[in-house]
């Protein structure tokens, strides 16, 4: 159970007000909240429900149906492995498996230290450089299995450096 600050509650209510008159208000509200906070826990869904009159069950159904909404916070680095056709035929299945093996989490999960989340994505529009992986918006081209420990290691070092730790 999380406790939301008054500021957060006010912000969520303001987002609801902003989109309530739209044709598809729920999708727009949830997208804006996901963008602002990175996830949409039950407590937030309850505020949206109270504000819009849409049932929590319906909101929960939408949040869990679409993979770009998340019930839990994502990691500092979100590793989006494209599993679209072009990437898949170039080995994207092995790429995502290798990230899972190195990080010891399944796709959709976040490491315990909160550093990494693995997401399976559809085509990200980079088919010419398949298999492509997008990490926090940066696209890594033609990723090979052997590259993956190095990619993860660089991000771990980057995170440690950002915290002033020893990389
Ligand atoms: S299928 Fe992966 S970028 Fe298009």
C-alpha cells in the first residue's frame, strides 16, 4: 500500500479534469499518469475512479490489458527488446533470453535493486538494424548475444557513477 501525497492526489485529479471531456478520456488519463509517474498502482486507479465515475474494475482491466501501462514502478533502465518480425528472424528471441539470463528476471519484471526492467516490444521502427533494443529511448542496433553482458555492465557502471559510487 502506498501513501500518496496531497500534491500527487491533486496532480492526478488535475489530469482527470484535463481529459474528462475527451472521446476516450480513460486512455488519455491513464497515458498521462503513466508518463508522469511511470506506473499506475491501485491507489491511483481509485482516485481516477472517484474523479471520473469509471469503475475501478474497468480501469484495472485497461491497465492490465495494455502492456505500456504498468502496475508497478519500472526500473531506472527499461530494456525494450523488439520482438517484431524483422527482429525476431534476426535472433531477438535469443537476445531477450540473454537479458533475462544476465539480469535473472523475466520479461515484464524489474530487478530487486530497481535498476532494470525488461520489456518485450512490438516493432519500434528500426527494422533495418534488427535485432534492435531500446533502452530508455536509446536504440542499440544489431544487438548480439555476446554484446549483452557488456551493455548491462556499462549501465550498472553508469548508475553507480551517477550515485557517486565506485563504478
Ligand atoms: S521488427 Fe524490430 S524494429 Fe521493426
